[in-house]
């Protein structure tokens, strides 16, 4: 027996056992094998996402009504503060519909980001008990948010069509679905980043919430950016913000029934492709750290 062969044989209860096919639990698999393993667990991802999609508010009196009610209350507060008290509604046609789209669309991404920040902590027992690709945990969270956002978006569409001045329903509303797909892809990338960062630094969850507030002000949710930003170079930088692109595309299509600027489509598409791709690779590189105490 060669020395190499001998290194792969150990004795258990007096019998030789070949351990050449074994590897330590929790080690990072090669990327192709990792992706195949994730794909084989697609039914688990869907089942977990579907089961948890409408359970986050089950202990509250209004239950899942808060999924719609919270953005609505945020929109009311923003309308009173920014639209009435500060007068940012001046010069904006159908400010109510314009504001509702901004609030609801922005909340889809912030809910995904918050869920990604808490995903690894919530799945810690599962992660430590079983060997499986850890990326299935944040991926299930992404799918969960996509499922739960459909009734929220449906209510948004009903409100902007029903509340005066009414938004006209046109064929361009159909183009809103690709916008949601691109936003969901971008959200997935954010979730992978947030999941790995908060798994290593739990305190980062608080920082993420703090930075989200600044992101909201830089996305034109409550006021038009070009009204308050006069410097053309700074405005051009702010318009590269992916959530600004999502919100502006949605407003053009749903509220005003106009064809959006192609630059918005291109910018959002680039964010939607590269953010989840790089985010997934970043998460995969930390695979061995997620089961540690």
C-alpha cells in the first residue's frame, strides 16, 4: 500500500475505512457544484418563501393589512410634511399618485434589505444543523418578499387609479412588470450583501437602517430632485441611483402614461445584472463562516 493510499484509510473499530470521498462539513464547494446544489433545493426555497410570505405580521391585530397600511401611513405623513407644509408638491402633476408610487416602490427594496440583514440570524439553527448551500437562506427571503409584494403593488395600482386626479390606465402599465423584475433582481443582490455583512457584524443591521433613510432622500421619493439640486454634475450622479431609476420609470409608466427615458432602462438593467451577480459571489466566498459560533 502506497503512502498516499494509506493516508486515505483510517481504522474504525478494527476495520479499515476509506475516507477519500469525505470532506469537512461547511466547507465552500466549487462554484459550479454550489450552483447545482442550490438548484436542487429550489423546491425548498419556494416552500419556505411561500410559508413565510404572509406570516411576519400574524401577531398583530390587523395582520397582513400592515403590509399595505404601513406604506400608506408613510405616504400620508410624507404628503402632510413635504407636500403641504414644505410645498414640494408645487409643480408636480398628480402629486398624490406620484408620491404613492415613490413610497410603495421604495418600500419593496427596503423590506428586502431589512430581511436580508436578518436572514442569517433567523436561519442560524438550520444553518448549524444541516449541510446545504447557505445562499438558499437569503434566496428564500428574496422570493418571500417578491410573493408578499404582489398584493401591496396591486393596492398601489388601485389607489393611483381611484384617487383624484386619477391616473389613466394605458398599455404602458404592462411595461411596469419588467420594471418590477429588474427591481427584484437588484434587491436580490442587496440581500446577499446584507446577509454576509450582518452575519459577520450583527451591529451593521442598525447602520443599514440609518443609511436607508439617506438613500430615500436621494431617490426622489417625496420631492423632485431637479427642483432642489441645481448642479448638473451632482444631479447626473444622483440619477444613476438604481432606486431613482425604478421610481422614475414607474411614475412615467403608471402615473403619467408616457414613454420613459431609455437611459433609465439601461442604468437599471446594469444594476439589475451586476448587483446580484457580484453579491452572490461575495456571499459564496464567505460560505465557511456562516455556521461558526
